[in-house]
């Protein structure tokens, strides 16, 4: 009897262990649906993680502000209430709380995200940010901030413009989707909706260990990391010596025809030059504006400096002081700024990601954001020892030869 009881007790213990293991596996699968069990019980796969890899959340400034073109958010500190955050950034506590589905005295988690109902002052080095202004996509960097660095000392005597460098004070990056939580949604359903991992969603928004979210809360959707380039590797590799056969030369089949050659005429020596050739005067060659040309000359005058890659990113056209400088093509005035010598610079954005830049001008007749037509007056040539307009054409941020576009 004792032996039978021992066997029964042993079987009961084994059954309990087995049931406990099954329950543990089921519980783990329910609490963390991101486990990949397709490879068998206990298997592990990194495929899903690689496909949903995301970038880190941008670092806020000292106030906690992260700024994008279409919205701003603030990141809370340890021990903050909504009222504390509102006081620190200078907004109404009640408005900030209601906008995020909270009360003004609700305590926040460290690093929790709050959406701002109205914009506050942009981040800058003065607020502890590494750049100035909102985080912009790389292909939409603010032309106004770039134009000030684009023209290198456009003085009266010389114009030497280096290729436009990336703005040192402009933060760039993709703008995340901002999702407002609806009733019935969970962190898991939202992560599946945007194809990101729930862990990344929690990290970006500082969710608690239970991934708790609330109705009306704003969440930043993590930005997917760029996948590594995949090389196209052929399925089969040919052994050496089995490639394309070498063609047989024509002369191997039949002889080449006899050539009837004539003696080469003696080359005429070029006349010696005692002085360097002056820059051409193209003022008489500049025709009237034509709709068939890509662009028109901003002024009609003599080209005193030609485009030279790395030395001069545009051309200088001399004309009398006060001569009207006109838009080379229809577009929008993207920026009006000044260089280090307080010389005015106008940047016009055109279709096809083209920019035209007009510097060494005065008496500006347009304003930023204004739409201009082809040939419309932008400004006038400055007076000085050498009156001219410096004119550039850029495709994106790369300087190109303006003569390729002018009529």
C-alpha cells in the first residue's frame, strides 16, 4: 500500500509540474504576444525585431520640448505634475491638462509625453538644444537658415561662394505620427496598427511596465529605422571559363579593305597672346525674355565673373546701380536675409527643387512667402565701386552653372 501511495503521489507531482508548465507557457504567450514561437516550443527568432527596428526618440531641450513642423510635445521630469510642466514652459495648466485627458494636479511618470495645444518658443542653444527650430526632414531644411550661410562674403570687390554646406544649427529627422488614443485601444493594438513593437512604443512614450494608456492620450509613434541594403546575390555561380565567349575579330574571317589615306595638313600656329583674354561681354547676346527658356537673366548686363565649381557658385552680372533685379522664373520668395557684411540676399524657390539666389542687392521690393512671376522686380543693384548682381541656380542644395538655364 505504501508503495502504491508513493507511486500515486509521484504521478500527482509530475502532473502538477506538467500543468504548471503549460499554464506558464500560456501566460507568457498572453502577456507578451511579441514572442516568436513559430520555430517550435522555446524557439527564438530575430526576424520580427529586425523588421520593426526603430530609431531612438530625439533628445528634448532643457525645458523638455521636442519640436516638429506640425506639432510640439514636452517630456516630463521625475515628480512632475501637469501644473509643474505647464509652469516651466509658460502655458496654461488647465489647457495643457484637458488637451491630454488629464487634470492639472495629476502626477506624471518620468519622461511621459504631453502634447502642446499651442506652440511655444522653438528650441535653441539658449534652451539647451543642439540646434535651432523644429526638427525638419533633410529635404525640407529651412531655406532661410541656410541662405545666411550660403553666400560667403558677397562684398563689392569679390564674390567667392563655397558650395552650400549643411546647416550647423538645424536639426533634421523624420516627423513621427502623433496618435490620439481612442476608447478601447491598447498599446498592443496601436503597435500592430503602425507595425512597430510595443516595447518601442513604450520607450518613446515612457509607458509603465503594464503598457497602460488612457483615452485622449497622445502617443508618438516610433520612427522605423532604415533597413540595411540587401545585395542581389545570384542563386547559381558559373564556374570559371564559362562566361560569354570572346567574339571573333572581323579580320580573322576576311582581310580589312585597303585604306586610302591622305597626308595630314599642317596645323596653323595660333597667334601668341601678350595679354589674358578678358571675360566676354554678353550684354548684346542676351535676348529678350522668352517663355521657351528655362530662366531669364535677372539683369541685362556684362558678365564679369563666370561660374567656377568650388570657387564661384554663380555668375556676376555688372549693371548700373539702381538697375532692377528681376525673378529668373516664377516661384516663391523662400528667404530674404543678409550675409556677414550685411549685404542683402534673396532666395526664390521654383518647381523641380530649383532655387535661385540673388545677392549684392538693395531696395528689396518683395517679402518672404510672396509668390512672384517670371520677370517680376525683386530688388535693385547696390551702388558701390563695382555694381553687379551675384546670381546662382541651385538644384536642391547643389550649385549648378546658371548658364545651363539662362536664355
